[in-house]
C-alpha cells in the first residue's frame, strides 16, 4: 500500500541549513507536499512539487525530488528559531480518490542558538 | 479571507459522553476531511466527504460519526464508543482547483 516515511527528529544550529528527508512508495504520485505545523496549530502548506520536476526553490526553501529513488527532501537555508516546528511530507497517491493525501509521521525540527 | 474554522479550540469530555467538534469552511471546497493526531504518530484519517450528503470512512472511523448536510460544514461527533478519544483533531478541505489541503487550527479533546 501507499506509505510515506520520515525521520522523526532533526536538530540544527541557528543559521545552518536544515535538510528534512522523506521517502514514499507510490511511483505514480502526481504531487508531493511539505507542510509545517507549529505547536498547537493546524498544518500550513509550505510548498509542493509536481512529479515531473526535479527541484523547486522558493526563497529559503528548496525541494528536491528523486523520482527514481522515490525520495523527497526539503532544505531550509539560514534556519531560524521560527522554523522550529513539525514538518510533514505528503503525497497524492494514484489510487486515491479526489486529492486524497497520504502523510508521513512528521519530522520535528529543533533550532538551537 | 477564506479559511476553515474549527471550534472549540479546547474541549473536555466526561466518560460516556458524546461530543461534537465543529468545522466550517468558506472556501467553497467540495471535499472535507477529519484527521486525528497523536504525538509521534502523524495524521490518521477518520472520515472524509467529497460531496454534500455523502461521506466515507477513513482508516480509524470506529467510535466516530459525521454528517455533511451543507457544503460549508462537516461536524465530527466523538461517541462514547471511542475508547481513547484524547487527541488533537484537525479538519481540512480541498477541491480539484486547489493544491493540497487547507487545514483548520484544530481542536484538542481531553477526556476527564
């Protein structure tokens, strides 16, 4: 079945780059997403990438997609304390109906001085 | 601005009680979803609805019920049959023109 896996925790120093990784199983995924969740809040869509793209950049965020290895990553440049949150990877599987998203368990990013 | 409103933000339930969580959207989205979030377990789908008066069970529907009488509203009832209801509940919506889901700010339910 469809599955999305992420490492659960990442700790980085303020000002460094953060790289959050995600692997998925459905090779027919059309869109892949990154969401951010701050404590006690809902999920906020950060960015997404279409499956025929290799890379997408949006200010401090860079998304890399390796379709052959079914690997997605989110790079945050110049990480700030405000970036501390849980980051979820999600995919739209080919077998799901109506934009059904499959989420990973989330990676908790801790930024320290 | 359009968005999704969940209420209340915090809810306390006594053993054996049913409680209803509200979710309202003004985005004119067709599809709505309810997720449950437990620490370290990510999001698990409870119910979803793609059209008014129709809804489907997700992965963990037991002990929950929903209705979709209006396009804007998708309330979730946590029944007494749900043995471990303490969790953070998230509502989301989307349609074919949107990328991904729009989420509400969540309701934290605690059994006392």
